[in-house]
């Protein structure tokens, strides 16, 4: 039994070597591993957020009469999203319109009276005022004017013209006051309806039709769905290594492959409690992301010393389970499968290898399907 066990062990060992090592094939392409300066990175957690997001709140008290949709529904700009009951405002508007009509009629009447006084002065009519009261008024006005040294006909006409012009001003002011009330009511009617400020989706709905709301109460959250961003809090000591326009690598929670993201905004002030600065990065349009997702962003640690690490083409990596590996040419001229630990990708389609390879070794650049 011992001889048989030893024979089986040797056979399994030889079979394993045959699987992991094989002669060179002329059809395979080989590259020499080069060393490249590598800056260590810090992985920071962030959140996917919409590029623009607004909270539509109630501007006046009332009852919710209309909601355009629910969470996830898309709407174009200027679409009515939510509306409050406006019956009371419409009633007030009709009353103000009636006041404007009365003020306009009074203004036109005052203008006619002023024109009549200007063309045919009533002060010349000795019988104005109808009968004895009119005659008494003229006698009293004439006697008073004579005592004061004025000519009564001119004084009476000036007083009448001034009175008619005063009526015109009063009617005009009444009309302007009613018009101001109408503008105020129209503004409230506009505030009774919440419109979409841009193309987007309803992210969160806080009320239902029939709810009674007060001014300032949030009704729903509306966000832009076309452009998503990553919001990450970066320690202040790492800010010297990034600036607006830089491209960083990020990994989404639902997608293990790193994707490039561009820095679009660096907030000017740090959080006084956490000593971090908020940074926003644009995600590619085809990124499989949604608002609220967790993501990781790799930021260069400028305070750590630089080191040189091997870099290999991304096409040279193969997967054996969850571990990356490359085919390396050994001293005997055969290829062997070697597990490696990879770092971030570079812009030239290369991948940094943190362990498992050394500079100067030869690897298979593009492993063929028959390579085992």
C-alpha cells in the first residue's frame, strides 16, 4: 500500500506540473515586465448623487389637490408636479377684478367731469347747485372772495378744476391698488403649483393627495437623472494631490471594474468637525449607477514615498476563481501560471502589480484559449 500511495503522489505531482507549465508556443506574444513609479493611494468611500436636486416645498397653506406621479417617474422641464387647492384664491381674484372695474369706471367718470369743467366751467352758471342753495353758495363765496381781495369767478373755477383733478388721482390710485392686489393673488396662484425646474425624476414623495400642508413643508424631491456624480469627503491632507479636471479611478458597489471619474468641484471650506473637504466627481453617462449607491474612490497619497512596481498589460491578466494571475516564462522556457495582487489601472491600458512579479520577467501578453 505504501508503494502504491507513493506512486499516486508522484503521478499527481507530475500532472500538476503539466497543467501549470508548458513549452513556449510560437503563436503566443510575450512582453518583458517593466517597472513604473507608483504612488500609493487611499481608498475613500463616497455616495452617488444627482448633479442637481431640488426640494419642492409648499409656499402657502392649503390641501394637496394633485401629484403628477410617484418615485422613479420622469418628467420634462416646466411640467406641473404638485398643486394645492386654489378655490379661495380664485374667489379673491374675482373680487379684486370687480374692484378694478369699479376703479376704472370711477377713473373714466372723473376724467369726463374734469373735461366738462375745463370746457364749460360750472362756476359761470349762477344757477348751479339747483335753486337757493346754489345761489347761497355763490353769494357766500363771492362775498368771502371780495372781503379777501380775490375775484370770485376765477377762484371758483380753480377750486373746481382742482377738485376734478383730485378725483382723477384718487380713482387712478384706487385702480393701481386693486391691480397690486391682483398681482399678489396671481403670484400666490403660481406658488400653488410646483413645476419641474429641469428634466428629471421624482426621487422622494413626502405627501399624498388630500394632505393639508403649511408654508415651508417639503412636498417632494426632484433630481436630474441624466448626469450623476460621486460625492466624497476627502481628508484635507490629501487635497494637494488633486485639482479640478483631474481623473481619478472609482469602483461602484455593483461593478467591480474601476471606472474613470473627473473632478468637477472642490468645496472651498473644510468641515470643522471631521476636517474633510467635499469633492464632487462626474460619472460617465453609461456608468451602472443610481443615486444613493455606495462607491469607492482612489486618491493619491502625496505624503507617502513613491515606489516602483511592475506594470503589465490588462490583457495579460486571467482569472482563476476570484484571483488574478498571469502566465510567466520560467527559466526552463516553459509558461507557468502565477497568482498576483493587482493595483490600480493606468491610462495606457496597463495594470500595476503589487506582488507576485518582478521587473525583467517575461509574461504572455494575450493568453490564448488553449493555454492551460
